[in-house]
C-alpha cells in the first residue's frame, strides 16, 4: 500500500486561555483522495486544518502522530515549515475578498507564491502564472493578470486563489469553505475546476465545509465533527446511510427541493456525543 | 391583519440623460396577503435593494410600492414601522453589542407609546422560543441562532403585518436554520403574516415560499410558483441555469 500523504493520530488543540480543548482526539489518514470534514460552526473543523499547517502559534497542539509524507510536522522549526507551506501543502481560504491583497495586481500575487519557492526569473514565473490562470479556466489570462482584486468577481477571485495555491504543485491542499462566499451557479463551476485539478495532479484534498451537499458531491470520504471530536467517518456516497444520530440529525434538518413542507427536524443535541470515541 | 404588496417599476437611476446609470432598471411584482414570496438571484442582482427600497431605508427610487393598497410614501413613519419590519441577514451585525435584549425590545415600544412593556416583551420572546430570562442578556451571551431569534422578536414586537426577511438564515448552521425556518412558518400560520424573503438557497424557497421571483442585474426575469423548482419549469435562460445548478448541487440530476 502506498504511503499516506498525511497521518494524524490523537490530535488535540487548546486555544490559549480557553477552558477546554477545541479539538480532542482526532485521528485520520489521507491518501491521494478527497476527504471532507463537515461540522457546524465551533465544531473544530477549521482548527484541524490550521493545526496541520501549523498556523496556530499561540494554541497548544498535541498529537501522537502528525506526519506529512514521512515528515513529523510537530518537530519542524518555523523555518522548515516556511519551506513546506505554500510549496508542498497549501490552503484555500473562504473569501477571496479578504484573502487577496487589495493593492497588488492578482497576477503578481499568484507569481509570488511561485517565486517564493523556486529559483526562477520573473519572466518564467509570469509564464507559469498565465498557464495556471488558464488552467483554472480564466478566459483571458493576460488581461486578468494585470487586474486588481476589486476589479474581478468573487468566482474569479476564488479561481485566482486556487491558481495561487496549486501553482507550486503541492501534494496536500486544505480548502477551508472554498465556495461558501459564492453564488450557487458559480460555486459549481469553481468546485468542478478545483476537483479536476486535484484529480489530474493526484493531490490529496481536505475539504472543510459545513455543507453536506458539497462533501457528498466532491469528496470520497467524510469525517463528521461535533464538539471537537470526529463522531463518524463514512464514504461520501453512503452519507444518506449515516448511523450517528448527529449526522442523521444534520441530514434531516436540511430543507430539500421537492421535500415535504412538514416542519424540519430539529437537532436534539446529546451530551454523550462529545464524550464517545469512534474510530 | 394581513396585507398585500404591489411593486411597480421600482427603479434606481443615477445621473441623467445618456450618462444615466440604471442601478436597478425596474422591478415589478405583487404579493398576495398572507403569501410567502421569495426573491432569489446572484449577489449584486438587487434582491436586498428591493427590500431596502420597500422599507424606505433607501429613499432614492422611483416607481410605486403599495402595501395593503396604500402608497408606501404616503404612510407616516410610525405607522409604516408598525406595518412592516425587517429581519437582517447577519445577527452578529444587526444587534447592538452593548444593548441588552431588554433595551433592544423596549425601544420600539417606548417610541410608539405602547402599553404593557413587560408583557409585550415576554410575549415576543416566548413567540420566538426563548426563555423570558434572556431579556437581561447581551448579544455576546447568545449563540447565532439565539441572536437571530432576538432579531425576529424585535421585528415582531410592534405587531407588524409584513415581514421583510433578508437572508434570515444564511449566516446560520443548518440545524439552527431548521429551527428558524420552523419558527417563521409557525408564526405565519398563527398570525397570517405576509413574508418577502430574500435568499440564495432554492431549497429554502421550496420549503417556505409559495412563489418566487428570479432576479438578474436588477430586473425580475421570471416569477415562478414553487412547483417549478423540482422539474425546472423556468423558461428564462438565467432562471433555468439557477434552478439547474441548485438541483445539480443537491445531487438530484
């Protein structure tokens, strides 16, 4: 069996000064697949993503194993992490409005991600950037390259972000709610682009989302988090057969097109959901 | 009491002559008394602007808005507030962080010189499913769903007939959304409210609304009944695209 891209065992995270752990005992391995992490706000799903990239300097992160392609992430210095971040693992954030620098042309921002990690000339980096902008299906890369973030739409902004994150050809991409800020028509387009690139390049993808429909359509496997714990792991296509009452509750709470207009099921939160171990 | 709504040629234009910019080229639709009417469309299509114009939060429009047969511009401010109220999208932004729930609910009662403050505040909180003890809480002591309930209680306290709902659940988790949608449906059944609801989620439209308008670039492309969603009965290309995308997203294609 091939070596997993990412291996996490018994990950716990406590924010500085917080009375309880934000994440407790999370374990999973990621191969060349698309893994969804779903949960509600405060479930710890984004915290897990950030801890993997070591973006939580003030939080207390502990794990029995947190290994990325054989490298122990917990033991790396910040200087070593800088070589890894953006090069071999990267993150796509929720809202391009806040993630792009408003006073720099988008092409330069994309190229920076490449120049940072490879000893190439600016001209070479620009050529790579244009190629990548075309790969995220931006029709006129030359023109878009010179635009500022306020001159492009949300959907195009998110495609620029994807281009930036995939340009260095990473092995692991963590997408944290990559399309929550987008309209439904644009959302599908962006997800299809991301999906195509991730498959073509054999990238391991962690898709963090609150949206069950999204992970059902764009992931292979899903972790469901509640109160900082993974309560259930299930193949995305079997999501409807989920057994954990929390997952079932989430599915039932969702209005569906063509569904009955009866009052929606309301989650009856049980204290034991935050206590039990499932693996 | 329930009221009908009629909107004719609602438009916002900046400048004049050839250089005029039509921000909202023209919106017309009508909503029957007691109906739940949806406004859907992509961001920037003018959905929220329509609500802001109707409530005169934006006052630079031309055209006509009639509520219960009366021109909205002829209704005095206080009466207008008692006729229609708005619930905003983000309960983290729409409640004053330094005002307790009591302050939030008491202010409209005082302005409108209403009696029985305590009883009315208790009723409004009970209506939205919050315990009366929450009156002395501040927004930071409430969860997102509880905040949105307070925002709805604030809209209910003057006993309006028409509620303008601007994406009331899009900032909330799906389980909390279910609670708020159930609450809105129950209130409409009990009180016969007329709702105009802006949303980008067609599943919510299908669950809540009787009819909905699809907006694009400030215009209503098509008004459709709820039944047009599952089989994609839209005729306008954009409306078709929107419904198709939503169906595909739900995995129903």
